[in-house]
């Protein structure tokens, strides 16, 4: 285990006092939990207490420490020194991932021992699957926060000064706890397969823990100036599409892919730096036919935008009926893709301006006016033709032509802004 980053985090996380105090404190809590049980179900009480403690110590507290592993170094201006070290991206990734949370795993291991012992005594079903699921979800949360903070730190220094994106951990924790604890459902229906509840959530947790760890490594590679090809982001969109569609209906695969790719396009679009210099570099690489360099410097959002158009075309070609569980008809799939292209160009238009600090907020404001306020005013005024122009999804077959006009106008404005600022 010759990893200087991991060893450094171990020295920062542990002390003799912590090594001794944590087992004693946990033992007192478990003793109090057992003595307070009046119904005689001591094993059940210990099982619940240990599970709750693990969620708090590893999921929440551990995620805070994983968040601080990046935020503190960026805020203290020591990150540049680490970037200049000889450590590779993977060594740095797992050194921070497991080193910064090592104390949490130390305490969490004791909780796991109590969960295993009390679960077997209380004859809880699938105790081993439960233990592994708890661990994989912890890795998922820790790795995701490292990836998100490294990604956003490239352009949002204000967010780093305010403590990073650690608050995001609260959202998945409160989503995962009900699904994880709902043991009344013995089976999960996925792609028509009746899978065992515990094994399915174990496999899901392992899959997304691996995805999050891979994402942390990829973002770490970019942070250490190791260029990568932009295939991982659309691959994640495909994984999420296939996984999510399995809960709905086999016919919803293309629609799910359209919506997932669209959402990930917006997420990347508003979280990446879209500077004028970056796109001028891309244009220069394209003129020199350096396609590998062009792909290595390409932002993430065009890759999932390409997926949006692929899914939209497949929907258009393969279906002539209403899409399942959605008011979106097949004829509106391509206008939906064109709308995302238009919105991306609007953001680029403001990003290429001399004062581009508020490009994202300006884009959101103009999109609200364009998609909500103007159609509402036109509808109240009885100007249906104008309402269809601003919000063409009710315009039937003309919606594609209108959105082509929107997107081509936005592309022309971006080209004009880019040439003007050269």
C-alpha cells in the first residue's frame, strides 16, 4: 500500500485519542440501546441502532470528509502543489477516496460487526447483502462528491469558498433510505424479471459505486492535465437509460434515453466552463484536422446532446403512437432535441460576451421569458400564432420547422459573437 496520499490522510484522520474513544463511545451507545429495549427484542434494537449509526457515520459524516478532501485543499491553495507531484490520477483518487474517509470506515466497521451479529441473532433476511449494500452506497456518495467538487472547481471558485457541494449528499441519502429499508417488497420487477429485493439493490449499489469511482478517476485525470477521450459521459447516460427504463416498460427505452440524455446535457452545460478561448481552440484544432486533440478538449455536453438527437431520430423512425407514460408524441422528439441545441447556443452567446460572469443566470432568465412568459402573454392576448412561435410544441407538424428556425438563429448569433470577439 505504497500510496503517499493515502498515508497522509491516515495521519490527518487518526490519533491515539480517536482510536480509543470511538470504540468506547459506540459500545456505550449499543449498551444503552440494548438496556432501553423493554420488549425483549435486544437483537432488533441493536440492529436498528447500528444501521442508523452507520448511515450517519459513513454516509453523512464520511461524505462531509470526502467533500473536504478536495474543498479544503482548493480553499487553502495547496491543490496546485499536489497537482505537480508524481502521483498518478488513480493513486490520487483512491488515496483521497479512502484516506479522507478512513476514520469513518474505522467506526463504520464496528457498526457492521454489530449489524451482522444482531441480524443473525434476530434472523434478519439477507444480512450479508445488507452489509455490502451499505458499504457500496457509502463509496458511491464519497466518490460522487469528490468528482462533483473537482469538476465544479474548474470554474466556480465561489462555490469552493462556500464549502463545495457537500450538501448534495443529503438528497441521495433521503432518497436511498426509504428504498433501502423497504423490506416488505420481497421482489423488484425490472425488465420483466422478478429479482430478489436485497440482491437487486446490492447489484444496483455496486454498479453505481463503480460508476462514481470511475467518474472521480476521470475528473482527477483532467485535473492533473491527463487528457481523456469524451466517451465516459455518454456511456453513463446509456447506463442510466437502460437501468431506469427497466422499471417502466420496454417500450419506454427510447423516451427514457431522450429525457436522461437531455437532463445530463443541461447538467454538463451549466456546470462546465464554456469560454471563448476554449471554443476558439476547438475551431483551430478542427482546422488543423487534429481530431484526437479536438475530442480531448471537447466539453461534455455535446456528447450527450448527440445522444439526444440519436434517440429523437430513433423515436421518430420507430414509433407512430403516443410514447408510454408521457404526453410527448413521437413527432415532438426532434423539436425537443432542437430546443436543447437552441438553449446551449443561447448560453454560449452569453458566455462569449466580454462580461461572461453571469452567463448562466442570464441564460436562465432569457429562457424563462422565451419559454414561459412570452407564450403566456401571447395566449392571454389571443395571439395563438405568436404563442406557437414561442412555444411550438402545440403547433403540430409545424413544431419542427419552428424549432429549426429557433436553433439556426441561435447558432448564427453564436458565430457572430465568436467572430466579433476575435
